[in-house]
C-alpha cells in the first residue's frame, strides 16, 4: 500500500496563549484534491504551514508521503510544493527567470531547470509572455506563475493556501483549470479556501476544521448526508406569510428553518424520520391556515449549509441550550 | 518517475543557492529604475549641496578644506543609507510569502540571509563607486597613498556587512515594508549626530558625548584618516591605524549582535 499523503496525529501548536491547532488528526489517501475549510482563525493556515515544514509543532506526529516532518524536514521539502494567497514571484524578473530560479533551488542543473521552466510556461499558457517581467503580468497570470513555480519539480503534494483569493471570476476559472489534472500528473493537492464553490469544484475530499480540530472529513456528498438529508424549500407568494411558514416548519430538536426575504423562500433540513413527520404536519398546518404557496421543492443541501451546521451553527445551538437552562 | 529519482538526490549547495538568491536581489535593484536613478541623483545632489552650500560657511574643519573633511564622512555615513532598502525588501518578502516559498524549498535556508548580504555588497560597491567619483569631481583629493584609498573603500564594504545584518533584523521584526522603512529611519539621528558632516567639537556637550562614542563617528573618522594617510596624526590627533582598528571593532560588535538577532528572528518565523 502506498503511504498516506498526509498523516497527522494529535497536532498541537500554540502561539502564546492562543491554541491554533488543538489535537488535529487527519489521514489523506493519495491521488486526490483535498480542500480544507474552516472559519477565519480555525487553524487552516497553521496546518498548511506545518505540512510545509515552516513551523515547529508543539506536539503530535505529522508525516507527508510517509516522511516525518519534524525529523526530516528537508526530505519533506523535496516532495512538496507551496503556493500562497500572495503570488510570491519576483516582479523584477521575467516569468522564465522566476521559474528557473526556483528549479535551480530545487537542486536541478541549469539545463534541466531551463527545460522544466519551458514545460511549465507552455502548460499554463504563459509561453508567449515568458520573457516579460512578471511585474507586467495581470493578477491571474502572476498567480499562475506562482503555481507553476511549485511544479518545476514534480512534487507529490502541492499545498495551495487560498489560491484564488482576490482574483476576478475569469482568472479564478483559469486557475481552477490549471489545478485540474494535477492529480493525473501524480501531484496531490491540499488547498485551503474560503470559497465553498471552489472546494466543491476542485476537491474530491473535504476537511472542515474548527478551533484547531477536524470536525468533519469526507467526500462532499457524504458530508451533505451528515447534516440531515435533503432540504425542503417552500416558496410563498406573499412575503407577509414567511414568518408564519417558518414557525409552522420549526420542530424542536432540529435545525431552524432559514428565511430568505428576497426570494420569499423558507428552507429547512428534512432530518430523520421523526423530522419528516414533523414537516408533513407543518405543511398541513400551512395549508389549513390558507397560506398561498408558489412552489415546493426538495433539494440536496449546499456545502454552505453543511459548513454552517458543523461550525457556526453548532455554537449557536449551544448558546440556545444555555439560554433555556 | 525517473525525473523524481534524478532530482531527488540532488541538492542546491549553500554557495550555489546563496548566489541564486543574491542574483534575484541584485536584478530587482537594477531593474527598478527608481532605485538606481533616484538613488544616484540623490547622492550627487546631497554631496554637491554639502560641498557648495554648507562648505562655504564651514570654510575649514579641523584645519582641513571642508571638501576633504566632508567627502570621506559622507561616504562612510552613506553606507547605512544605501542599505535601508534591505530592511524594506526583507519585510516585504516576509509579508508577501516569498520567504515562505523559499523556505519550503530543499536548499539550506541560511542562503536566504547570506544571499541578501552578498547582494548588499554588490549594490554597495556600485553606489560607493559613484559617491567616490562624484567626490573627486567636486574637488576631494587623497592625501595618502592610492593603497590607503583602496583600504578606505574596502573598510566601507566591511561597514556594509555589519549594517546589512542590522537592516535584515529590522526588516524581519517590522512585518511590513512601511514599518520597516520607519524603523530604518532610526539611522538618521545616528548619522547626523556623528562626525560625518561636521566636527564633533562644534556640538553642545551632551550631543558631543553621544557623537564621540557611536559607530558612525568611528567609521567616518577611519575613512577620513585613511584618506589623509600619513597626515592623519596632524589633523585628527591619532594615526590612521588607531581609527581603523576602532571602526573594525565597532563593525565586528555590530555584526555579531545583529547576526545572532537576524538568525533568531528568521528561525522564529
């Protein structure tokens, strides 16, 4: 069996009084793109930085491609690539010079470095601009160059910390296309992102981190099942009925219905069998009250709802429990 | 798979990676016209101003024509000014993740700092050469031998090594370019409260006490003494060797302290 791409056990990292990683456990199988999600300050960047050998863990065991990060950081550096939310390329050097420099720093002889730089430039559609200074590049081109710099070597794991933050939609899609297909070329990807659509678009496996721990990990479809099945959406004709409908569909012990004023839609997770019974009763009550409905539909939960249920909402639920006591 | 095996065993050595890092820093200096042109214009402007605007008022200093007094002081004090940019670049590199990128690569990370020092020496050689040429053009003359003149030039490069570590430390501490620029401005009171531009005898007592016991004064005195050669004793009170040794001790002290600080700041990241 091939080594796990990442194997983390009980990672702890404190910065002063703040605990950034609080016993994080994670096992990532090879051959996939993994997206790490989490609210700001959840420990995403700290985790990526520790995989990239950039900081010393207080305790825990972390292996990348079977190599111990603490004992053999340099061997780890040989199998990883890192690209960040800031394009860390030298603006006063050309695209080609940037790539050749990184290739040489990977220990490649000049001739190999040149060949690899050319290969990357062609692959990312930068060949025509290869000999222009990077400071004349657009934001998207710079980000592609940054991504390409990690690929002049053939890393087993590419770490991308918020790769598309601050890019316009077109540049974002271009970068997604560039990330696609990396796995086929033998490079796994671990990316952090604040955009759930990005995670869903790129990743076959999603890890949700909160308070320095993994709170959920799995393929997107599996995570969606975890938050309680499908979502019922009730579309009312008259905005004034929204509150009444939401109240009818609320059931104790289940997630509260969400009201969207703009679209006149109340959405609520179906939940378990008892929950579904409650919903049917609720719908009957709505019908008895004579509320006019425009539409009713059932859909899969969005990743956003999974994310809120597993992170933000959890603490809101605890607050409610405290308030009723 | 063969490429992985082939590149897997290789490793960029410390000297090779130092040169690569330095090359990037020098290119980024040379290809930023604002730095090269403005830096040079500024240098020439200040030298000319001191020589012709203030020079007339001073007449002679310590019995020397003001141009012979001020040019060596100006060149010595110009060393830290030339290297202020190092603090800014270092802070920006940290801020933009450039240093993270470098540290995630499999080469000795000491090269990140060593490369910076090497690049600083190259840039400093360039700007010292210009300052010296302008100095001669406005009437400065060596009173000692050519060899002593070259020794003065070399001494300035040694000061540069020391200040390189100072500004790298400030850059690593600052966190962003603007803060680094602000911190680096601390060099102003140090250069103006020294013997670089005017004799310390003209200063009020408290300032004179400070000026006589700080590194820029000892560096300016050393360069001035070498420019005077055998006449140093007559004008300055001690032989050139005395001033040179004093300035080398300051340089060594600064280098040791700030080397340790810079490495500690770098590792902490």
